[in-house]
C-alpha cells in the first residue's frame, strides 16, 4: 500500500463518500447503496496506484449516483 499524501487524501475522500452512501442505503433499505458504500470504503486497500485509486473511486461514485 502506497502511503503518499495524495493516496491518503484520495482514500479519505472516497471513504467519506462510502460511509455516507452506506448510511443512506441502510436508512432507505437499498442494498445497492450499501454495497457500493462498502466498496468505496474498502477498495483503497487493494489499489496500489494513486491514479488507479482515483479512477476506481470516481467509477464507483458514478455507479452510486447514475446507475
């Protein structure tokens, strides 16, 4: 895991989006929002590159709002 300042910042931002999505999904009983929220919180542990992490986070966020 790369611990540069950029990767930590990207991870923090998308984790906040993920926990918000998970809480929204729990309140509305939406499994899609809960699953994407967990994915947003956990994907940064498996993506080693900052640019790839940003791309995956943006992709999951787009699925969250536009799927």
